[in-house]
C-alpha cells in the first residue's frame, strides 16, 4: 500500500505547501492561497485567498498557470493565473502577491469568458481564533467611520461586522491592519461551521445568489496587510473553564436499509461495541411503517443495545396528526426507542442572512405535538444539520430533555490541514451551545468527515475521483489513518463539554465503520477503543503542537493529527496507554 493510500485512502497527493519569509513576515503558499501569515512568528492571518463558490456553495478549485516567483532576502513577489471553470464558462484571474518592509498586498484582476454562475467570487480573509476570540478590533467602514469592537467570544449566529473596509487587531507588539478594496466586504463567524477563523468575504449575503458574471465582465480586488508598532491594550482573557465531565456514550447512525442488514448480521456491532444506535427515519420519503419495521427487526436482533430515533417530520401547519400517525405506526411495528429527536424537514436546510424562513409551524407547537405523541420517550430537539442551524433557529429548550446538532469539517475547505484545524473550534462550538441550552443534556452527531446531507445547497457534492472535496458525501480519508486520527482528536476536543451521546460515524457505508463487503478500517479500531471509555471521568483533554491528548479514568490516548513524525508518533498515529498498569 502506498503512503498516500495508507494515510489518506487516496492516491491524490496532498496540496503542495511552500514556505516564504521576507523580513518579519512569513507565510505559506498552497494552491494559490496564502496560509498562516505570521509576523515575528505570531500568526496574524490564517488565510488570504481568491475563492469561487458554485450555486451549492461548493468550492471551485482553480488551475494555477504561469506562476512566477521572485524572492530576495527582504521581499517576495508571486504572480500567477488562477483559472476557474464552472458550467461551461471560465473565469481567469491574475493574482499578484507583493511584500514590503511593513506589509504585503494581494491583488486580483479577473475576466469572465461566458456567463459565469457563482454564489461568490472574490477575496476571503481568515482571522485565526486562537488569541483573537474576544479580543479588540477596530472596524473601518466605507463612509470613513470606524468603530471599536471585539471579535465575538461566543459564536455569532449572524454577521458580526458589515460594510468593512479595514480591520485592525494586535499581533504581539504590533497593530496589524487588513484593508479591503474593490467590493463590499462583511464578516461571518466561521466557527459556526467548525472553521478555526473569522471570515471576511466580499459580496453581502443579502444580495441575490447565485448570480452571473457576464461574458467579458472584469473584476478587480485587493487585500493589503500593514503593521506598525503599538502598545497592546490591557484586555481580559477568558478564564480557563473547569469541567466535571465523563466520556459520552457512543452511537452509530443507521438507515432503515442498514437496519435490515444488521438484523441479519447482529454480530456486526462487535466491530465497535457502541452503546447506542441512532435510527434515521425520514417521513418525507414515505413508507414510514416499513421504516419503523426495519428498525424493529434490528432491535429484536440486538436487544442489549439502546436504540434512539432521529425523526424527520413533514410538519404540516398542524403537526399533531402526523406525529400521532407516526407514533401509532411505531407501536404496531414493535419498535421501542429510548429517545426521539424531532426535526422538521425544512430545518435541515440553512437559512442564510437575508433569506426568507421556509414555512414551518413554531417549534413550540412542533414539540408540544411530539410530547403528546411520544409521552413516554426522552425527547430532543435542535437540528440534524450543524451548529449554524441550531444557532440561527434555537429550540424551546425548556420543552426538551436534550438538544443535538451535527458537525462536519469539510464545509468550506477540504485540505488535510484545514480539516484537522477544525478541532481547534470544537470548544468554541460547545461553549456557545452551552450558552443556548444551559445544563440540558447535549448530544452531537453525526460527526463524520464526509457530509450526510448539505444544508447549504441542493445536494452533497460527488467525489468520483476519490479526492478531497468540500461537502462531499464520501471522503476517502474516513477509511484511512487520517480518519482514525480525526475521530480520536474529536473525542479529545469534545470530552470537556459533558456530552451525553456522540455519533462519530455510521454503521455501514461510506461514512460507516463497516464497508459494503464487510471490511473495516483504522477508524473502526479507534472507535472501539473510544466506545469502551464511555462513562469514565475526564481528567485531561488538550490539543497542542499537533498532539491531542485525552485522559479518561485510567486510560490515556494521544494522537498525532499531522502528516509529520512527532516524537514517537508517526503521521496520524494514535496510542492508548493503561495508566494503572
């Protein structure tokens, strides 16, 4: 097996990363994007990139042409053509990077060949969250005014800053200003989606999308970073949070088709030994009686496992008749879940800023109907999508026994480094969720690398070449060492949040722990070890220098979440140690 197959499950090589230094400034270049821009070794900007999104918010990856790099001891100049192709049209963008003694400028001049459809085309700048969350920032606006504010500490459901021409924050002993030219820019709190950054982007979301860049139309934008010595203000840092948590029970999600397979082969559960199975029933697909019957068959075959129901409802104007019918069908089938998570079908889709909310009964009415239909079950709400959907449409927590949402690390970027960097954001998500739900029981999942369903478009994206694709429903890294390392890192990141249940994978299929032919992967073995820790007290959970560490009970698990050797751990390797031995 090749190294790429072993680590990533694909022969597609990782993105090439090249490092540059000019005076006090350092950065990496990856596929036309500046990454990890540092000043005197301190990260100032996570990324500067000219990005293009299609109508489903998928990333259109450019072909880089005619690259020219000129470098001296004090300056770097990079120039290239980025060619984007979408739907038979083409967008050619000339990008130039020029450093100076006190800054760097990235500029872009583009032209469309054919009517180019896009949701967004322009510069995106990412401010890192570590050392920035909750800290002061000066925001400059197009009318010449400025405001003193702070980067949000808790995750903002909507854009924290609008009409941005400049952002200034402290990096070490310097004030770094990021100035934007050529369009209207605004910021979103990208931690919502798991990205470890605040994202400033062009073209306000309140404008229509998708839109066309007409044939022959030109665009021109630039981003410049400058810095100057400045005394850092005395700011309050967030106190470290104490926690009294135990390792969550593990669930695996399954469809009715998966349930029938499990019913005929119940020993498949031994591959991981999860405490629970999350049964996904979608009432919009019809034959709900048959779906319930499939889950009942699996439950009879696996009586020692706890079954939970994830119920997607049509939620007509009056949701109660549907709920009562589903409850009756469940009773006839003989399916007896321990809990039910109720989610209106329309709430699987995201409602971006400026968009109209789809028709749906008030959530109070939905959950009141669920209480009457399922009076003896533990009942939950929230979303089967991701934290943005929970944050923007908050459930009536007082009516619920638990609240849930999912996670996905390939919403905005799918390169290896970006996926692992999402682990930095987990504590921000769980802290913000706790601010919404308080002490209510908290569940997370599914939380696999690949995306089960796309809240931001009409479909998940195909991945026929087995590559690294944003919002794809199949990611080859899930089945390689990378997938196991991500799951172990995620377990460590989630441990302090005091979850009741987490669902890191499916039972079968491309996001599962058992393949179509019965094969298992490195992830399977890792999840079996993690499942055995359920209920153990969390003593330590850290992530630093590419190593994530979890101490629970008398067991320590450490994992290398990088593609480089770190001490005695190879790329994406993990180790479990019994501390009582």
